[in-house]
C-alpha cells in the first residue's frame, strides 16, 4: 500500500479542505479587528456571514476542491476558523493547542473529524500554545511558526522536537501580537511568490525568503486588518482573494496569477479571511 502524501507545500493544487459554517459564530474580543467592530456596536449578522461563506465553498467546488464540512456547534462560537486547530504536513495532521478558552473546545470535534476522514495525527502540541494560522511550509523541509499572539516559544519548541524526526527544520517568526497570526502578515500564493507585510515581519525572515528566491509582494501595514495577506492559494496559478482588496489583487495579477475575488465583508469583521477559514487536507 502506497504512503499517502497529504500536504508537502503551500502552493500545489489544493484537492481537499475542511471547513465550518459561521452559522453560530459570535463576536469575541480575542482579536484587535473584532474588538474594534464591537466597540462600534457591530453585531455578527450570521445570515450575511453564511451567505459570504457560501461563496468560498462555491469557489472551492468550481475549482475541483473536495469540501469536507464540519457540523457547526452553537457552543463553539469561533469554530468557523478551521485553520487554527492545527496544521497538515506530508505525513499527516499536527494538533495544536488553543490559547483562549473560547476556542479550546474546538480541538476535540476537529480531531474527531480527522479520525472520520482516516487522517493520522503525527504531532501534538503538549506544551505552550500553537494555532494553525501561525503555520507555513516555506518549502518541503522548512516549517515556519509565527510567534505572534496565539503561538508561543514553548509550543514551537515542543513541536520542533516531534517534527525533527521527519526531517523538518522549524523556524520561529516573531511579530507584534496585534497581528494575531502569521497568516495575517504573510502568505505564499504560488511557487516562490508570497505576500508579505514586510514592515511587520523580522528582517531575518525577509532575508531568508530573499535567499530562497521568493518574489515578495509588499503589503502595507494599513492593509493587514483588511486581510490584505489573508488569501488562499488553489494551485495552478489561482488564488482565492477578497473583492475589496484591489491593490493586492492587482499585484498578484501582475505576477500572472488568476485571482478569484470573493465578496467578503461581514465575515472579515470576525478577524479572519479565506485562509483562516480553510484547513487544507490534501495538496498534490
């Protein structure tokens, strides 16, 4: 029996994803974006959020991506951000450890779903914290973990010990906690092409990308909270972007990428975009 290869990089053709409807999403003041909207008196508007989320699902299905949906639970108020319970590598799933109590109940139900899908768990954060929005495969052997707000050094050190046996090098990428996750300030959109809020990232990380030959599309800091970096690579030169982020979309198109522009606005107030809402199950 041949060995299954789940996800070996961030840009191959996306074949399967795991997602969860925002049907029961509730605003939580656990990120700066949502805090700001709550201060203005904004409420969830779940019907609008579900309508927007459905455009994400439609885009996946129209591009040949198999969509596995979670059963949304009322008590799990932030469950729609599927990315964050863990990560996926070639060998199988990494289970994270949520920092905030509002999200800790998600781990059990997502892990049960992985079991149903027959996906092995190959590493588990047993110390500190780690959330999937902080995880990037820079290449097939290098894993970057954001040290931003939800992932800490203890979590990264714990996972480094478990992942080294597979031949991975693990690097930490510190950034200001207001940025929430690494995927808010960095995103690989195609082979050797990335979006980066360069003013928010450490010099050493930018230099590592330069040494590896990445074309870096600069995203201004003022676009971070508008989810300027929070897109989803589909592979084959296609990216799921956000309709209103004209400058970022045009910059990606200038690199020859096809940007599928999703009409998201209400769901972004929850603090996450297409990347946050997607747990990649398989890329080939």
